[in-house]
């Protein structure tokens, strides 16, 4: 037996449900990550690790005019004092601050290998050296004047700044990028001169608009240059703090020394790997998808050196400059030579992450500078007033210096001499100490003048400093003066070019495509390819020769063009589209590529393609006709599918409904017939309805009512309509047959392919069945639940059936219930699009015993017979019309434990009723024997029923 191990109890473990623990702990964790690691502070634009790097180097005195320090030493000092994380995080952050292709104005001056634009990593920290740049010193200036709050480090052994003074708006100047928990930030860098000019404008006018600020800040100014396109996009991003603009590499087309044309790339997009980008272009030349467009490229080389960036894409001699321009546009479209630069300007303000526009960032920065200048001024005023007080004492002491010297000589000690000066001459203790410590040479006449001059200067300084603290206008003037000095000292020219017109960024592939007629094949499993029509015409084009894998075969073969748009409609109601040029080109026998690997979002394991169309002109006068497996039809204009998205909704469907038919038709065509087959083997042809055009994401119109147990599996257009007339017979349990011989146990009616059959049940339900569903059923017949799933077999019975064309028939429906109620409702009141409806509202425990129909022009009497042999006859005129779900009126007043067994209309074709009881008593009663009475009476006894006996069967006999 295994020895039992005693596990010590951990008192730190708290038993709490995880769903309660997660919200309580995850949110604080997310906030800590955002605040302490991932997001910059809006005031100095630095994350904590960057701030610690600069402050740590500052405390080590790694100034620009000092020798470089080993990077490992700086990192180690920062780790030991300020940063409670790994050395890699500190060194990686320091590398970013040192790279001039990542940081617009580097804050670390690196010596050694600090990485490259090709994605090369910096050398290990033991090999590189670093020190602060002059720009970094401006971030740290006046740190010794108590201008920012100092907080304890992770071990409470050192103090570190909560934020740096930041004498220029570093958040905008150098930008920031980072990912927190549920948050991210991406602020592109900007030009120092432009940002300072915008800040000065904001200081002068706090109500300035973003558009006015953009007169100074033209847009991002990236370390790697490039071209930014789209002024409106930038304005939107600067106003909301979110958005994106197009960034393009700086290129030119030149004639090379060998006489060939070449694309010269001198500036690559920001934070894009130069080597990988050139490699991706090289790989595209061997990819069948791009090969035709890029076949003119013969060489791709990187000629970058110390003098700058230069990459060359060389072309064949046969390529003209116009053709090379097309290739360049294609590369812009398909590679990261043109990409988007995102704005997600999230920063910490008051310790909380906020998404800020340009104006908001400047507001927080200016407020920070006000605070810095106020604290510095207070510190300087404190020092000046202290010195002024001492100089006041010197000047006064000079006039009585002989007495002071005598007093000092008579004192026993330094402290005694200070106390004596305070008592005898009323100096303050600070003045007395300064006088005692004053050297005798300072008593010369020249030095006395120096004290007087210093007194006057201190007086002016104190007045100036107090003026700054008391008047905000003076405070702002100081900020502006100092920022202008920084602009003049460190400002440089913009590197990134701005093109205002957004249209410049749009590249229409239609202009770049080599126009060519093609043939496209698509297999059952989704393998697609194209082949030039010329090649198709002169090759063996038997689809059985295509080398599909076992179980796969060709499903679609159609003509197309490289400029066409190919639309794929799936059973899930989606439309996927692909440009003809994007279909991969293969040889005839090759199967091609899987379509869902080409179109993003398509999953052929979950969706099946039902039809494909090659569209030359999306705005042509054509419509799409859709039919679903639940019998809904919809028409949508082709131009409604004009979209830049590869996937859009073709139509809206309910639940598990599927699209089974999609066809492209001319707007001017005449409607045809629809040949339909269902899963339960119903085959019929119906007239295509005339329907209005509707929007893409709307539901269709119902073609006909279809049972929930059935679904459409096939639809085809047809020019012929199989119209027929026939007789329908149905028994009480819902078994339906066609052209069956009449008998007393069935209800029947004549109908045709264009009519609707109405089946009434004893539960007050009306079932609708299109007659065309039944016209081709076999002799065995079917149950009604196959064509209308609302019939509850076993719990309800069919009482009668009638055929209607358009519900305009001049017919009334009469309902008879077991509790003696009767109701008359016009047939037209039952018109609905549903497959069933309620036609009778019961009072208590009741059911219908019969439903009959009568022409409104006729006035037949009504006869009701009960279980206990009571009968009544009254005129149908005694009943008023009632609504569809009304409860009816009393036809006969029943005795206790009696109920209606039969109710019917006294038609002229009827002769008599034959009544049989449970005890096999039988009686035939001519209809003339039923005398007219008032409705709702008790009736009269038409057959004597003994105790224990009751009427079991009533048959209405016809004449002849």
C-alpha cells in the first residue's frame, strides 16, 4: 500500500470560483501592464523602461561630451536600481532608442553594431557602447531643480522620476508603439520643427482646430522617409486618434548603365524589413499567380552602402518605361512597397489609458510644461531670495565691519560669534553665519561694489521670477522661448513627402492586367485554374484528362477574361469574388489550386459552391435570381454586388436554410417556369412569379408552402408548364390520394396545378398545401404531414378539404363543434402566406366535429344531431359572419353529458340521414322530418335512445 504523503497547507491559497477570481485579478493586471510596461505617458512620450534608461544614463553622467559607456554597464545599473525585469527588455528598448531608422530623433548615441534596416539584430550588450544624445539631455534638463515628482523604485532603495521634464513633445516627435492587455498604441513619429510650431500655435490659441494645427504638422515624418498619401485620412486620424494612411516607398524609374530600365528604391516604408521585402518580390517572380505580370524582371539587387539606401529591380531590354510603370504599380498593390501606417494614439493621462487626438496630446504636454516651469521657477526663486537675504546682510555689515570684527574676536566660538551678531546687530541667523564665514579679502572696495551689483541683479531676478509665477502670460512666454531655442538647435528638414490627394494611393488592377481571354475550371472539391483560351483551343481539352485526386471531378467549365470578376455563390448565401487575373494559371492537365486558399474567408468544408459567373461589367442590366431549399425566391440587381470585399452576403436566410439556386438573368427577359424536385421526391413545375428587386441582405419571398420535413434539392428554368386538373381525396387521418373513387369515409374536391388546397382539422387548424405538390404522386398516395409538417398525426383529424384559386371565391365556411357551437366565416378571411393558421378559438374543452362550405348566394338549412338522439334544424341566415379566430354561437343547447355528433348543411342532393346506435338500433329519417326551429333551442328527439345506449354513427344519404 502506498505511503500517504502529508501535503503542508498553504495559507496563501484562497478557495474562490474562477469566474469570480478572474474579473477581480485580471483587470488590475491589465492596468498594471498598461501603466508599468506597454503604454507611454502623454507628458514625456516614454514607457517606463525608456524613462529608466535615460535617467539611469543621466545619473551615470553618460553625457554626449563624455566617453561612451559599455552598454552592459548601463543595462546592469538600470536593472539593479530601477527596472524589475530581465536584461533583454532593457537592452532591446535601448536598441530602439539608438536606431536612427526606428527613432526619428535618437535618444541614445550608440557605438558599434546596433542592427540594420534588413532586420539584423544589434550586437550583444557586451560589445556595444552608448551614451546620451543632446536630444536626450533636453528630455532631462532641470532634473536637479525638483521639476518632477520622484517615486520609490521597486525595492524602495532608490528614487526615480515619475515623468521626465521633456522640453519638447516627445510623444509626437518620436512616436510610440506597444501592446498592452486589451490595448495597443501606435503613434508615428513627426518632425520636431513642425511639432514645436504646432505647440506654439496651440499655446497662443487653445481653441485652434486640428485642421489649423495641420498647417504646421503636415503629417508623420518617418525616420526612413517614404511618401504618405491622403490629407483627409490624416485629418480624421488626428481628430479621433484612430485611423490609417497610405505609406509608399520612394521610387523612380531610371535607365541603367547597361541601357535597361530599372526601378530604383531609395526609401523603404517605415518599420518594414528591406531584405524580406526584396526577397518577397523575388519569390513573386516565380509564383504562377504573379509570373505573367512580373516576367520582365531579370534581377533584383540591394546596392545599399554607407552613402544610403538603394535597391534596384532590373528589367529586360524589351521592356519600355510605360510597361515598367505598370509593374511598379502592381508591386505597390501586391507588396509592402505600399502599405498602411496606423494611428492608434493611446497614451497614459493621469495613469489611465486614453485615445487622444492631436490637440488633446498638445493640451496635456503644455499643461505638463506649465507644471515643470512653475516648479523650476519656485526653486530658482527660493535660491534667489535666500542669496538676496545674505547679500542684504553683507551690504549692511560692511558699514559696521569694525564693530562686527570686534564682536567676532570677543566670541568664544563660531556658534557664539553667530549668536552675538544676531543679538547685537539684529542680523538673521542665516546672515550672521554668512558674515562669519566671509573671507576678509571680500571686504575690499571692489568686492563691496560686487555685492551691490549682485544685490541689484537679484532684485531684478526675484521680480522676474515672481512675475512668471503670478502671470500665466509670462509663464507661457518662457515655454515658447525655450521651445523656439530647441527648434533652432535640433530642428531639421522633413524626410517624408506628403501627397494630399487620396486618389494617388488607389491602384486599379484593371489598368495593370494583361487582357487575355481564358477558360476556367473548378472541381467539386474546389480546385480552380485558368488556361489561356488560345492554349485551350489547340490542346486536348477533355475534362477527364485533368489529374484530379480520387473522388474529385470537374464541376464548372466556363469562359472568362483576366479583366473579369468571377463571382462564386455558396449554399450559405454568401458571394465570394475573385479577379480573373487572380485565378492561378496552370496547364490543362493540372488541377490548379484550392479556391479557399486563394479567397480569404472561404471554407469549402463548411460551404458548397452552387454556381459561378464571370462578370465583365458589374453595372450591366442583369439580375440575380436566388431560390432556397425552403422555397424562398429573391431577385437582386447585379450592381448591388459591386464591392471591394472578397466576401459579402448575397441574401439573408433563416436558421439552417440553404441556397440551392443562383442564376444570372437579363432584366428585359420574360419570366419562365421553374422545374422543381424535393427531397421527398415531389416533382413539379410552377410559374416563376413576378417579384420586385430587393436589397442584398434581405429575405426572399415565399414561392410556396413546403413541409418542414421536406426541402428543395433541385431547381431549373423551364419553358414548359405541366398543367393538370385532378381530384384529391383525403381521409380523417390525413392520407391523400389522387383521382380515388368516392366513398363515405373520405372528403374530396376537384383541383388543378394552380390552386391551393385547404385542409381543416378537428383542432381548429387550417393546413395549406399547393395542389401542384400532389399532381404527380403515385397511386399509393401520401400522408399530409409529408407536404405540411404542421399536421399532428395521431392527435388531430382532417374534417374537410376545399380547393381555392385566389381566395376570392364567394364561399362561406361553417364550423360545428362538439359543444353545440356553430360559426360562419368567409373563405377569403383565411388568406395567409403561412403554411397553417388557427381558424377557430375554442371555449374550454371542445373540438370541431365537421366543417362544410356553401355558396354565399344559397340559403341552405343547418341540421345538428347529438349523441343522445336530439336534433335541430334552422336557417343558415340565423348566423352572422364572424372572424377567423372567433368562438361561434350556440347552434343547439345540449343536455348534461350530451354532445354533438354531426352537423351539416341541408343540401338539395341529400335525401335522409341513417342513424345507428351502439346497441345496433337503426333508424332512417327523411330530412323533411326535421322541422325548422329557432337556433340555440334544445331541438327535438329524433330517435329514442335507451339508457346505456347512444348514437354511434350518422350517415347522410344522397338522392338517387
